[in-house]
C-alpha cells in the first residue's frame, strides 16, 4: 500500500497535500495523521486554525483586567508591560532550552524576521498602545489599534496583489464600526495628536505581528519563534521601562480581582503565562494554516472577552448600545470568515 500512495502525492505544503488532482488535509490526532479529502480536509484545517486564533485572543483579553488590577496597585503601564514580557521570555526560554532546544535553531537569513517580530509584534504593540492609553480615552485607543485588520487586508491586496472580495471589506468595516460603538469614541472629546499617532503606530505594529507571524509560522516551530520574539521584545521594552528598577515592595502590594485581595506577584505570573506566552503560542499556531487577513479579524473577540472579564472581575459593565456594537463586531467577523478566499497567502 505504501508504494502506490507515495506515487500519487504530487505536492505537500505543511498540512495541505495535492494527491492527483485533489486537495487533502492531514489532520493530526496525537502522532497519527489522518488524511481527509477535498473540501472536508480544507474545512477541518481551517476550523482548527480558527480555534487556535480564538484561543489566542481570548487569552490576550485576559491580560486587560489583570494588567488593570496591577496598575491600580501602583504599577505604571510601562512597568507592567516590561514585567509580563520579561517574565514570559524567561519562563518559556528556560523551558524550551531544556526540553526542546532544536526549536531555537534559526537560519541566518531569517534574523530580520525574528527581529521584526520581536520589535514590532511584541514590544511595539505593547509600548505604543500604552502611550496611546495615557494620552487618549481607552476606547479611542482600542479602535485605533484594531485598525490592524484593515491594514493587513490592504497589504494583501496591494503588495501581494491578491484581490479580496468586496464582502471582506464590508466585514472589516462592520467590525471596526462595532468596535467604535463599544468604545463609545464620541465621548472622547479633543484628541491628543501624539496619542493618535501612538495608536496608529500600535495598529501598524499589530499588522506586522500578523504578517511576520504568518511568514515565520510556516518556516519554524511556533514555540521557538515565540520564545525568541519574547526575548527580543523584553530587551526593547526594558530599555524604556527597566523591570529591575521597580521597588521590591510593589511585588507584594495588594491587587483586587473579583472582590478578592491578592499580592501583585501571582497576578503578574498569571499575566505572563496566560496573558502573554500562551496567546502568542496559540496565535502563531493559528497562522500556520490561516491567512493573516482572516486571523487579524479574529482579534475583534479580544475587547468583547475583555469586557466580560472586566464585568466579572472589576465590576464594569456594558450598556445596551455597547452590546449592540458587540453584535455588529461579531457579524463583521463572521462575514470575513465566510467570504475570505483560501488563496490569499503567498508562498514563503
């Protein structure tokens, strides 16, 4: 059986294979690969990748309420960002160096890819977003950074010359409009130019996260790329907010979550693992099989989950208008999911 099967396999690209004239998917169950033919194979691979993307953004959303609890305890936004990225880099890097050292092997030609991912996709998004939050209402800053899906779509259409259906643009527009309603940007008043620039810069860095992550995830182990990206990001953020200069007593300052008082340090530990390491890992895993233009739109679930967690942990709730905006966001994301073509990714 082995010989005849191998003779009809014409091309394999990660988990998509061309067998004769048909596309099949290799769906992994542990160490066993099950071949699923035709559209069923494509659908299985895409559904699994969407699942990884949703897991990533749900975990990223958890970082909002956790970081806010730490900041209320006396930490600056920059210090929180520096601590979470540095701690995440140390924890993941140490584990991978011992258990999976081959994941840290990279080619010299991809040095710029790793630097770009760490500088833009890790450090740039975090730092510029916090600058925007300090100078703008949080809602306005969130809308600006969530322009990233539109930037990714523009890159795909202009640079890659892959024409996107009109309904994809409608879906992206609905997602951004829904975000604006949830954020209630009309309550922002005057806008600080530097804050707006920082918010747009964060959106550009976020778009870089998707595009560079998509490229890297098809070439390297997501675990190794995440570890290196966090390490590079930690160095960049440490230049702005060195974590070692923080007073030691801030680690034991009380943080309030859901009416429970706890020291800051276990909150930071959860923030580093569940709010930083795991979502970056899941995001890169999704980008192995999901076009960046589609993966970026899944980010709309982050503010929705963050709002739900803020309600549970911090006592903050959404108005009916904001709930309507959330529904619009979800409709937009679903529209992109249903109309995005399969062939928007170029070969690496």
